[in-house]
C-alpha cells in the first residue's frame, strides 16, 4: 500500500493524478482533513490525517535543522499502519523529512521523497545502517531533484571509471511552485560544492561557465543542487560542481540575494514573504507543464586528462517529478532494491531515466580535456 503525505500540495496533486492514471490507489495523508477530502472524493481514495509530530509533543512543531527528531507520535505512526511505501511530498523537507524518516523506520515502511536539499540527503544518508537493520529503503530525491542528474552522472562514471571531477548542469522549465520558491528563497544558505570528498560552502553563484546543452549553449552558475550530496554516493567521484543556466538578470539577482540573506531569518519578514508567495505564486499550469522541457548536461574528468560529456532531455520538471516519483513508488511496491540508503541510480540503475516517458540520454566519446 502506498501513502502520499502532502498530497494536497502542488506537486502532491500531480503525483496523485499520475498514480490514478496508472491504476495505483494511494492513501492520501497530510495535516488537515478539510484540504485532503475534496481531492480524495474526486478519485475515490482514502484519507489519513496526522501532523508531523514527535511523541509527547504539545503541537505540530518541525524538527529543528541539524538535529535528530524524537520518536514519532502515536498519531503519526498510526497513519503508517499497513503501509509499504511512503512518498513524502510535504516540504520544506529540511523541516519535515527527519521525523517522517524516523516514522518509516519505526513502521518498517520504505521512504521516498522529492527533496533537492543537500542537508536532507545527508541526513537520510546517515540512516543507511538503521534502514538496513529494519529491512527498509530510504530513498530521497525521486523527482526532478535528482533523478535525471543522478542517472546521467552514473552513466558517465560507468563510461569513464576513476573520474576525479563531476560537473552537472540543468536548464529550462515553466515556472516554480509555492513550495519550491519558499525552499529556494527562505532556506538558502549560499552555495556548496564537494571538494575531495567533503561538502564545502562557497559563495552564491561561485563559478560561471558556458554549458553545451543538447539544444544550445547557455551561461550557468553554480548552485547547491542535491547531487553535491547524492552523486558522490552514486559515482564515488570526490569533487562535484552543479550548475543552473540562468539569464543575466537572474544571475545578478542570486548575488544580491546572498547579501540580503541574513534579513530572511527575521521572523516577521519571513512570515510576510510566505504570505506573499501563497497569494501570488501558483506554479506552472497544465499547458506550461505539457510544453516545456528540461535540458541536462554532465561531464566526468579523469586525473589523466580524459573526459566524457553527456546530455539528457526530460519533460518539464514538475511533470517529470510526478512521472519519476510514481514509477519509483511502483518499483518499491513490487521489487524494492536492497535495504538501506539509496539514490535513484543506485536503487534502479543508471538507465532508470531512459525508462521514463519522453526522456533521452546522449553520451559523447571519451576525449582529452
């Protein structure tokens, strides 16, 4: 049985629609029955309600960033009764993931989410032993973050073993949802790369370069994309840089945001910005999701100077997330990988991306850098 937590959110609804289209009947879950029931009634699905709370908690409080959660509440564990797979869609995951992971471990359920946050991937990675002991899978990032880049990274690493530098980039899309924008704007903390095996902070938009995507070259800047964490687990490559292609104005805006970032920790300003996002942002509509595509690029460089590049093309990011997340859940329901922590590529293989609709990967020949 599959449970989707956060089913009423922008991406959660797309995931529910894709499940129903594929004949999967998930249980819908979240904090408020009133917002879940209309969606459940539309598809004839069951609803379970619980806040993401710990045992003995006085109310629905998020787990502080960087700390381990207490034991999940009885109410939270109750909604996981009889559940095989939890697909967690309620962000920002830096606040919501840890307690749900603990609940899944306690209930013996496989854990999936659609995060792109490095700290969440790292926290999930630390649960590898616990998951193996419980016979469960902990697999974050089964959406656009990070399925395409993770699979492309593994394909390149398989083609050129022993690489020392992995570079990944993406471009495109039809807009962002409320949840994504809140995560990007309100939970930002500068940039990050992996250097010789260690994740290190760097300034926002630390490096700029031209990326030869499949359709055309674009200027891109470094961002702290989830692969800074996950790709090292998937490929064992010690140094990883990740980029997003942006127009000039957006690149300037990123640098300005880094200057203003300390102000975003003020509670009053955060609440004001959250209200504005809720009022003004809806996410890409069905037309935008159907028409837009995402472009991806990767390169592995070997210490001897050899390198290999590859590109990938996928559907628009939110539509892709629904496709990839539902397929990941289906596979965990039928033939799960070995227990423990996984990335999409270690769970389902480097060709997982190409098994999804409208996705293609092209690798170039090995050359001298």
